[in-house]
């Protein structure tokens, strides 16, 4: 499995938004500048995140986006799923494996690994992630900076 930039950017943008949660709504232009993600790309991602009920848009001159619920209740898996990312390592890519109807020899292995990854990402909450020592160090050092560029080790 390789998580595409779509999933990584969605998680990064949600982390940025969660870090700013105590402040007024955050404009996508601000996230774009801090995270070096195209504003038009963020608009597409946030439309999907809004439809999934993870963020809400606030209109007006001081508008922007804010989390739709507490960051401690939003899992990383929910963010990735909201932008239609697939966390599936099972066969494909031209393989003759057809999953349940005609599986290959290793289908069960890759299916189990996919489930493990999803369970892990579902267990990691956005509120927990932004409080990890690595993220706190980066936010203090770079005033949010590129939080997606650091390794995060959760306990």
C-alpha cells in the first residue's frame, strides 16, 4: 500500500486545522501557506471532508473551516476514507486474483495486513496525534511548519 498525496495532504490539513481549533475558523489560504499545499487542491479535499462531516465551513469575511467535532473523536482512518483513499493491500494491479470468488494463494495474507493497517489508523485520533511530542516540537519550532514531514511514534 502506498498512501497517495491525497490522503497525506488531507491528514496534514486536518492536523493544521486541529492545531488551530481554539482560534477562529481557518481559511484554506492559511493552511495552504503553512503546509505548502495548493489552495485549489485543499478546496477539493475540504469539500470531501465536509461531506463526510469532519469539517464545517463558516461563511463571511472572517470565515473558513473548523472541525465539525472534537479532534479526539476523529480518527486518521476517517480522514483518509473521507477523501476516497483505499487502504487495501490485496491483489489487483493486473493480477488474476478475484478476492472471495477466486483468491490467489496470498490473498488472505494481504487482506489481513490491510485490516491491521485500517485498525491502527482507526485507533489513532487526530487530537492524540497533534499532542504527540514530535508534532509539538515542530509546531513550536516552525509555527506549525510541515507537520507531514516528521515521523510520529504513538504510544
